[in-house]
């Protein structure tokens, strides 16, 4: 470790970057690093240990707006070049870059862009290739050793080292061709085994049930280092039944080149950094967790979870592990999920027939699940209640929601001050609140007693002007959303975007 701590920070650029064909740039993490470096948003830090420092620094990074993407290299005990990238998608500019959008895009435009992408994108089938950078090293049999990678202990009280945080878990439904990629946490059990934790209602869980119900192991590939566009699609709810690899092929206009896993037949992106292939046992379990989670707690205790028996590890030379350890909100994932989940919520409200939805926002402080706000232009009696109930129970919101608020169109849904002001001044608790009972929760819900985490309830708050006397409601002071939007466009450099 350098004597002067600042000597440990290297300014990018650093090699090896990757020169890939133009049409492959989107699906290569190394080409993405070059683009982020060009934006001036990349730092390289040498010499931090996996036992404590990497987790601690990552935690602090996540809580700072506009923080850089950081590569940890020269990790003591590991070959130089065995690296970890964290905080990849923490800023709007890096998310926009990843999606091929203008890096100066504003908040609402990015939400609308996501809604458009999830509505209109035509999936692009993956392209089968025989080899690629990921086949530079193939470890099988006794050579399989997860300890080759510098997986950090992300939080001091974690039950183990999680190699799968910023990961993509590839599975296929047993009875169809449906391939899914989801981000589910993966803890190292020993050199050749991991666990895999999936919450109820996840697509990966549906796949798991299709095998476990008939007593068969589930084929799995864990991408522990992958292109950020693939990670983003994996960690966000894209339309049910769509293969995320085909979806990112569709939005980038470039098919993802994939080799076929030798043991499972699953597609593995040829530019992946690290891919772990194996079978999830329907019978063998081992203790998993606790793990610091997106709720801001070590939310689930240690529990028995199925064991993933590894048959092969594929990795590039000088592999880069993609880390996205959950932290107290808002952390990196919520900084990108807030746009995607808000776009999803908008789309699903409209698809359910709720008229005149102005905007929706899944607040990062609630982990983009626990605290969601919708604005409407009230169009009929009962409109606010309709929006509330749909926003509390549609696909995007069903799992582990808590509080939903509906406001009028003059309220900026992203601004906590405005939202709480509307609640304080337009809502009367007796008239304007509903509770939904026996809704879907999961093992990570800190407010529900251990052993009883099946159902939770939802608080719905109508903070719109009361329909019957809305014309007589006191006039609010301050600019309209349109004026605010224009002001942001014109004076964003002063008032912020
Ligand atoms: C960093 C990160 C970690 C996550 N960890 C888990 C997890 O351990 N288990 C889980 O069920 N979902 C987890 N999620 C959420 C899922 O990835 C997300 O709901 C995704 O949409 C699931 O994909 P699916 O809808 O295809 O199942 C995580 C998301 C991120 C971004």
C-alpha cells in the first residue's frame, strides 16, 4: 500500500482498455470504461484490501451524488489486474451513456425515455459464437476455485463474501425457451459452491420452481462481471417474459454475441468478464446470509438456501468483477433504479387505464419500492383513489411496497419537500387514507416480524385537493411544473436539472 494514501489513486486512463468492433462496444465492460473515462468519471484505486477497505469505501461512494465509477486494482493477495468495478451506474450521466442517450438528459426525460424503451423495444435475438474474450480461461474440475477473485466482504456483519452483487443470473424456464437474467445475490460457500437468493415473485424464482417442483436441479450461469447495460437490465424489472439479453440487444441495436455454456447450454455473453456455470440443487441447502440489504439493514437472518454446484468458471485475462453491494438507501442501484422503476410505474398506470397520469416517482430513499408518488391531473370523482390503488398493486409495486401518495399535477413528484407539503396541507387523515391488507412482502422487510414475512400492508395517501371543492381550495404560491421545466432547461447550470 502506498505511504501517502492519495498515491493510491491513479487517474484513468489505464490499460488494458479494449478495442472492439464498433458494433460490440455496448456489450463490453472495458469499452464502457473507456467511454466513462472520456466523461471524466473514472478513478482507479490501488492497494485496498478486500477484508474491509473496499467495502467501506464503496459504502461511502454510494452516498455521494455525482460520485465517480471506481476500479480497485492491485488488491493485496491477488494478481495485479484482478479488479473490481463499483459505482458504475450511480449517476444520471453514466446511466444515459449506457442507454445511448444524451448524457445531459434531465430527470423526467430519462423516466420518459425508460417508459418508451420498455414499451417499444423489439428484442434482438442473441448471436451464437464459438468463442470470445470470456473463453480466454476456462476452469473445470479441480481447477474451479472462486478464491481466485478478490471478492470483498462488503459489510462487516455479512455472513460471507458475496461474489454476486452487480451480477446477472441467467436461467431458462424448464418447460419453454424463456431465458431470464436477474440480479440475485450470490454468496461464496467454498471454492466450488455458492448460494443464490431469490425473493418471491421474481422471474428467476418462477424458473426455479419449474425445476424444483419436479425434483430437478436448475441450470444457472452467474455473470459476476458483465457490461453495465446488461447489469442494468438484469437489476430492473423489464417486461415479464422478455429475455434481458435480447432486450439490451434491442435497445442498443446490436445483438449480444453469446457462447453456449458447455454444461448447461445457457447463453453466456462472449464479452463477459467472469461467468460461473453450474446447477442449483433442489435438495441440498446451506446457511446463507445475513447480508446488508437495500432496506439499509442486515434485513434477513442466516437462512437455509439451495446450493449452486459449479461445473465451470469462464473468465477473461485480468478479469473485472462488477460490484454493487446494497447499502442504506439511496445507494448505487437505487440511483439508477429510480428512473427505470418510475418509468415502469408510469407505463403500468397508463396501461391499466388510469387517465391523465402526469408523472410517477419511486423514491430512492425508499429503495425505489417502499415510498412511491404519483401525480395526476384530476379528471373525475374517484380518480385519485383509482391511481393510488393501481400504483400500490400493479406489477412494479406489488413486491415489498409500503407507502403510496397521489398528488395533483402542480406537485413535483421527485421533490420530497413538495410531496410532504402536499400531504401536510391537502390531506385529512380520516378522509384521505386507505390501508391495503395482506399484500406481498418478502424476507427483507425489516418491519415485519421474523418468521412471519409473508404479508405486509400498504398505506395509501390521497394528497390531492379534495375533488368536491377543488375550485375553492386556496391557490398555491410558486411556479407551475411547466415553468419549472423551462427554467431547468434554460438555467439548469444555476438551478440544477
Ligand atoms: C444490486 C442488486 C441486488 C439485488 N439482489 C437481489 C436478490 O438478492 N434477490 C432478489 O430476488 N432480487 C434482487 N435484486 C432485485 C432484482 O434484481 C430485480 O427485482 C430484477 O428485476 C429481478 O429480475 P426479474 O424481474 O427478471 O426476476 C437486486 C437488484 C440489484 C440491482
